[in-house]
């Protein structure tokens, strides 16, 4: 019985150690573009002489 437990423990240890291959770093996320909204114009308050 102890052999079965040790064998399963060994298999679990080997399965958790990266058996797929060497670790690969993730690609960096692309920079987000600036928003495509621009506001321009003029505002005035009061009496205008024009």
C-alpha cells in the first residue's frame, strides 16, 4: 500500500513540475492608442462688441 501512495505522489510531483517544456514569458500587451475624440471651439459670456 505504501508503494502505491509513494508512486502516486511521485507522479503528481512530476506532473506539476512543467512537463510541457521550458517556461515561456508572455508577450507584452500592445500600447493602447490615444482616444480618437478631440473637442475644439470658443465660448464667451457677456456683451460682445462685434
